[in-house]
C-alpha cells in the first residue's frame, strides 16, 4: 500500500511539476486542427449571425459549413492567404462599421484567437471532421491572469475560460464541506470519524492529499465506483423478459469491485472484460471478467426462436461496447445507415461480427446458458474435493465387496458370476458395470434387489449419499456466463432491417477504421477489438471514459451527452481540457490517479454557493465558476442513511440480498409468479450494490437508477414529490432515523446531541438558528407523542433494528422523528 | 450493533472534548453570509401552505380569457397511420399496387428505411371508411367508438412535422425542439398558469403499451421534462399500477399532525439553506415535500375507483379495471382534471406499424379506441368537456405507400411520414364536428390549410388563455418559448 501510494504520489508530482504537460504542449502546439482550435472560435463569435439559423442569418453568409464558408464567389476565406481573406480583414478592422463581430455585440476575440484564425487560413483553411473523431491533441496549459485558486494544471483551462468571460472561480468550500463531498464521491459514504480526525491534524501538511489517499485506499471505493459500471454493463440478478429467471452473475460484480479497488489499469480492466478468455494462458479471473459481455437479458419466452435470440444478444453486446467505450449509439445502424454519425449499416455488422463468433446459441431461458465458468469459493472447492474422495472410496468399497459376493474369473463382470445367475436379467445388466459406473436409478434398483443384505445395501447407499452430497455442493457453486471463441468462425451478414432471418450481404470482421487504424498484428477477434479500443491513435475511448469519471464528480460531463459523442451529441464545453485529461489518462489508464487529481483540483474544491448573477449567466454551471451541488443518487442516499445511523454492514461481496421493499411490487409486476422474500438481519444493511436486482422490476428504493435492461451511462437527476415520500416514509429511512437517535441517546444535553447528529450527517456544527428550530421541534414532538403514547410504541417498532431498553419512550420517539427530519434536510440529501 | 456505534460515537465525543470537533470544524466552516434566493419561492412554510408560485400563475397570465382550463393529451406514441384511420383517400385504393407518382415526393426526405419512395407502390386502406354522424367525418372501421362520437371531434387533417424519427418528432411536438432539453407543453402550462389543485401535481404523466406489441419504444423522461424551467414544473409520472405512487403512508406512529410539524421544520431549515447556498433546486425540494404531504391524502382518494359506477367503468371498456392500461389511464385522466390537475399526458406506445398493419394495428386500436371515446363522452356528460381540451394524436403519420411486400399481406406496413397527418381535438373551445385542412388525393402532402406542429402548440396555448409569443423564459441570454420562433393560432377551429 505504501508503495502504491508512493507511486500515486510520484505520478501526481510528475503531473504537477507540469514537465509532462509542457512537453506534450510543444508536440501538439504547431499544427492547428479545425475542430479543436478553429471551430470553437468561429462558433463563439460568428455563428450567432452566420450559423445554421436561417432566420438569424445576416448578410447571406454562413460560416458553419465548409461549402458556404469557403465559397468561391465573393470569398470570405481564401485558403493559404489570410492577408487576402475578408474574414481577417473584418475581424481586425479599426472601423466600427466594418469590424466583426460588431462592437454592439460586446464580444472580441483575443489576439491569440485572431492569430489562430490567421494561421489556420495560411495553413490552407482545412475544414475538419467531427471533433470527437479527430485525434486527441494537447495544447499548452493556458496562461491565466490569476492562478491563485489553481491547484492543478487542469484548473488553468477553466480559469482561462472564466477570465475571458470576466468571471472567476469561486473560493474553496470549507474543509469539512470538501471532505464530505469527496468522501461521498469516492466511497459513496460520509467520511468516517478517523478520517475527519486525521484531516484536522494541524501539524500535518497536505490534509486534502492524505484524505484523498485514504478514501482511494478504502474498500468502499470499489463499492462506490462499481455502480455506474453496473448500470453500463446492464448487470442484474435475473434474465429479464417473461419468466425473469434468477442468474448468478454476482461473482463478476465482485470481480469488478475488486478490480476498482486494486486499481487494475482501465485498459486491462476493459480488455479482460471484452476478451479475457482470448488472452494467452488466460486465468480464471480473466475469463470471469468476460461476464461483462454476458450480462445481457435472456429471453426465455416459450416459442421464441433461438436464432433470433442469439442475434439479439450479439447486437446487445455490440451496442453496449459501442456506448461504453466509443460513446456512440449504434442501435440505429441495425436497420439503416446512421443518420448523423459516419457509421454505416455495413460497419455495424462488421463490428457485431466480433461478438458473433461465440457459442451462445440463444436457446431457452436458462440463466446459466453456456459457456459458463464455475466461481466456487475455497470452502466449496474443499467440500467438493472431500465429497469426491468419499464417493471414490465408497465405489471402491462396493467393487471390493462385489468381487467376493460374485466370484468370477479375471476379465469377467459380476454379471458373469455363477452367484448372479439366478438374478433377474435387468439386475444382471446393471452388474455388468463396475460400481463406479452406475447411475442413481441403477443404484436404487440394486438396493431394492439386495434389501435383505445389510452390508450390500449399506455400501450402495454410501455411494448414493456421497454422490448426492457432492451434487448439492456442485449446484451451490455459482456459474457465471462467460465468453468463448468458436474454433470455426461463423459467417457474418448484414441483416435486412436487423431481422435474424433476412441475411443480406456477407461481411467480414472489421472495425470502423476511420476512427483508428487496426494493427495487422492484432487477431481478428474480440481481443483485437479490445486492443483497437486502446490503440494509441484511438480518439474516442480515453475521451469518453475521462468524461464519464468527470461527470461522476462534477454532476455533468465536459461533454454533457456522456452517452453520445457522435454528431448529434453535445460538443465539449471545454474541449482542450477534455483532450488534456484524456491524453494524460491514457499514459497509464490509472483511474485512481485520475480521480485523485480531479478531487484535489481547484475546480472541485470550490464552494458550491450560487449567486443570482451566476445562476442567470450559467444556470447549469457548465463553466464551473462554482463547485458541484446536487442530490445524491438514490443508492447513495440509502448507503449514507445506513452509515450515519451505524446500521451499515461492511461485509463485501457474495450473493445479492433482499432488503426492505413495500409489499406486492414483484407480485404485481409478475402476475404473482415472483414473491419478494425479504431478508433479515445483516442482509438488510449491506451496501446498495449488493441489493438483488430483478430486471423487470428494479428495487423500488432506487428511484432514479438505470433500468439495467440495456446499457445506461447517463444518470437522471429529478426532483419530484415521489422522492420525498420515499425518504420520509420508507422503512429503510425510518429505521435509520431510529438507529441514529438510539446511538446518541446517552447524550442528555439536547444541544450536544443535536451537535452530534449534525457532525454525523453533515460533518459540521449546527448553526444557532438551526438549533432553535430543532429544539422547539423536539418539545413539540414530545407533546404530540405524549398525547398518543401508542404512536410512540409503534414508531419504536419500525424496522428490525433492536435497541436496548427505553426508559422514556416519548423522549426517545421525539428524537426519532427529529432524526427522520434531519435525514430529509436538503443538505443531507445533497452533495455540495 | 449498538456497541460498535457507541464506540464510534465515544471517539467522536472524546476527541471533540480535545477540541478537534467544534472549534476546529467551526474554523473550517466559514462563509456565513447569506445571499438572497434569485426568486421568491417559499410561501409561508410555518403554516404549511404551499409555495405561492407553485399554485399561482405568472403575473399577467392568462393573457386573455381561457377557453379551457385543463388539457388531456392522449399521445399516441409511434405515429398512427392517418390513411388507415381518418384520412380517407379513395384514390389510394384505385392506385393500390401502383408506383408512387414522383411529383408527390420530389425533394422530400424519408426515413432511411424507405430511402427514396421511387419504385414503392401505393397501399389501399386496410379497413373500409365511412362518413360518421351529422358532420359526416370520415373514420375507418378500425375505430368504431371514435366514429360514434365524430360529431364531438375536430379533426385536423393537415398536420405536418419536421422530424422523421420518433424521439426527435415527439420532442418537437411536446417541447418545440427536436433536441431534448426544452420545457414540454405541460411544464410551460404549469409555469405560466400554475395549478388549481393544491393536492396533486399540476402536470401528471402516465404511460402504457399494448400487450404483445413488438414495438420497443421507450418513454424518455424528456417527453415530460421541464428543460431549463425550474424542475418543479416537470411532469410527475405515476406508476402503471394499482399503487401509482409508492410510500404514500406515513410510518407507523407518525400521524398527519406530527408529519405536518416535521415538514414545517424542514421547510424552515431548508429555507435557511436556500438563503445560504442559493441553489434554486432547494426551493423545488421544499415545494415537492409540501406536494408529497398533500398527495398522501389525495392519491388514495384519487385511485379509489369504488366511487365509479359500473356503468361508467363499462363505458371505458373491460381494460379499465386493469391498472396500467390505456383505459385505466383515461379514467384516471378524468379523475385528475376533476381534481384540478392542469395537464395530463397519457402516452400509449405501439403505433409504429412498419410491418404490422394487418396484425398489431387491430390490437392497438382495440386498446385505445373505446377508452378515448369514453373519456370524451364521460367529460361531456359531467359538464367537464367545455373546460377541458382533449387532444388525440401521434408525432407524425405513415406513408400512403407500402413498406414491405404487396404479396405478403401479413407483413404489410407503412413507414414514418411527417408531411401530412391527422389528430383530433375535442372540448375546450374547439369547434366540434368539423374537419380542418386537407392532404392531397393520396394523403402524401398537405394540400390546404397546413398546420405545423408549432401551430398546434400555439393553438393549444391560445385555448388555455396563453399567447404563445408572450409565454417565455430567458435562458442563456435568449428568450425561449414553446413555439420557438414559429407558430400561428389556427383560428378557424376555435368555437
């Protein structure tokens, strides 16, 4: 761990010293690229009047399309000749009547921007393609006027942009606010007490760095990071569709948590999941990782055509990979060429071919459709070995006994023995096989036949019971669906309208090479595909992944459409920053290093307070002139409630659990076929990542999660009365209030008790006006409960948490209701 | 468990007494100066009344006397085939199997499934048409119940849209823009007009799909989003279940009076937070907690269908007894507007008949025809129709030419077609028993009195007493409105 941390530290040092950044900037500095360098300037200063909007267009000039901007008649841009281009002449003009943008717009490109335009025209005014398909470039760290709030080179990009707009970063949030924010972001839990203490050691420097390192090293980090990955991987504990049979993919889920925790580099993390089975000498773990591909729904409806299912699964694997790593929505290409992105139907089926060459046949609804991998625990392996031994011994004992019971020549079977001559033909038939070869039915028949012979029967029964015990252990071993490659490749076709039975033209196995070249050294299979996704010239993967991690922390991506980097998606708000982060990330694909840099940045440390001016200017906080603030995802709310109340169980991994859920939800959705059997005890208090996920009806407590039916990489953030009802009334939250109240019940000074409650939930002291409101509330609640003592008893019994003897039920209950209120404070529900 | 919790707490306390808690934290906190919220949001939480702007309308609204106070949009997701349901074109039957004449499609863009209509052949209506009622409106045999109320309806047969794919077209129709992110009709109405209901959200959404449909359409939540308007104006989606809203009941031991007090405390504390942080989402949260409280009383009453007579239930058809069906949602829509809800958006998917005109279209019509007609009749006999605008229609129409093979009747289909399609309106200030606008003799293009989806939006807003050009919201330096920079009120259909 120390070594690991040292490495993280050194890596960050390298970044901070900005030697790497500076060097990279030089490489990328000379050649201008349209999408990155030029288009944003044109977009910012010209498109309003010379863009796509026909109604707003002035002077019959468009600058958003090459064919208009580079027109030959009355040219505006003369490629290779900036001095002779009207664009430059107008932009630099001193004549207010001629200057563009007009002085009334109050917008001026900077001298550097004008220089960029000039150089771009002189270099030939090459119009580029879609920004996301252009190579990742690295510009020099922008120079800023005031770098006091910068903590990392990435901040310079944001500050420079803000300064252009006459704005600045907000002052840092208080240390405790940052600590709560970062703990929730990195572990999904509020900071633990020890962390808070360490954070506040005045004699130790770098409190933030130390806190970040401790959080990154916590096992809770993987349990937090896995959530978006489970959404993306459409992980569930059942098949989906009618029937919705249970499956056992959870060892894959545990693998993913572990991989985040030991910081398996993201390229390895990905390659294993796409093609771990194809790696040389692939390990059990690498095969297990391919369960990612097999998290698709399985349609077990009667009458479904297996071949049609199979095609559905292959398409789902293809589209999932497309969204997760390339940030492209491919599903439209099933039926037709993509309307907006340069991906043809042919290319879709060529890409799908990578996932086509595996043995899944689409048959049946068996949640363990082959190929599967047994993911046994060490205890299960030990038991199975032991029972295998017992079975072998029992068989040997029987053979030895029958040797004496049915004497015969060498090479003869028991059936040939004179002693067997009188036996029925059926029994003699069975006796032709040695003891080790007999199945259960045969053993039962022999038991009946030889019932009078206690020794013989006992030996037969010993085999049967050892066999049954061994089978029971075998059945209890979870089988994870994984990938395998077929030795004889399937043929691949374009499917007319995506229909499995309408194969059209035959296609090969190929990536869309306009994105990045496919190295001839790579095999034409999933492993090659995975290598291509992480190839040096691949423009999408690093951008897409960095953007998603960014959005996890800042509430929105630099590209807002985290799921769509295609032409229809949003453009990056800070393109140079995105490229810089992507460029840096792909030097080692170290997720922890990335997260560490982000949470320690000046941008992330800002206070989230919003002024009316800021809200008017930038309501969505795209420019990041303030820190992120927003409601936590519902799963994190639950984990927070469990943690602050002390109910949370930290046991990791294993089969999914069934915590509280209102009655009848599964039953209604499945016409009574699936009953929700709620768990008890510890299983009620596990991290949310371990909650059983029924695909056709997701856990109701997670009111804002992806459906887990197909890949989801964008989280919805809504604010409706339905959420309020849940956090006020759900047993999970009421019980948490009860446990929270109980755990502070020996503090007799109510002010001190309130203070403890605030420290636990908000990592801060209550303010005097808050204390006034809450103390008055407590007195009112006490009066209300004394009027109805039965209510107090009822509230004390919500949930299965057992508290000790309560001397004063009315007092206790008032505090429970008060904690119920506190757990619903906006500040408690939000990361801020 | 308790012992662990206690130990942790003792640490907390113990160390606090060494000065690490309070003083150190206080030093870390800082920033006490409050700043004002950018809009007055919180009414008077102390009395528990709802925030005023949730209930109240904007100043100056309605702009003129409204013809309707409520709107129910029966949104037919997937695009119903106008030429098989409402837009009768005898020439289609005459030209059955003949190629599409080029002059009808020149220069037009179609879904890439069709590509160019060149060489495609015309397809006659699947079912016969007849003129219905005194008004003589054409409705096909697919929709017998709708046919029976034709005299109540105003058909617009010259609708046209700009988008050829579902999600962009639905977004255009409901929010005025193909790209998601603008406020939807219901959100604009809540924002502008407020709500008459104190106890239910101003904008409620319910979604359903016909059983056994092969359509995989998704109901995206931007179909009822509030875009850049404050998020309290977004539609509240009810579950398709006998419990449309979960967690309605207070926990055991917390009665309504206790809960009221808790919410007053929460509102006060959250208002402090709002003043400090300035995040407008906090005001939404305060409003939503208040609405949650009121819904605890109103929703059980809302969904208690025992108050409905057997005769009324029968009017909506057998599926009305099955929560989550379109029929159930139609009845709920009536009950919602009876209780003052401003906008109800009932969405039903499965109209995307690319290859199922002779199969799934029947189910689709069966599931929606009777309940839609029943809703109009039921509103009328209760005297609610005059105040309620009902709209029935999808995001575009379907091609008058075939998709598929003429010889394979079982897989006949029609592709997306935004150049002419039909919707009907009823009640709320609309002239009943008329048909407005015409498509050409093949149902391909608008021939007379075109109504763009922006015009439909302008008209709906007009009927609600809103000038579509004056209901605006400034966002990123620009005034936005539902109709973007377009829209003409369709005056001739007004009563």
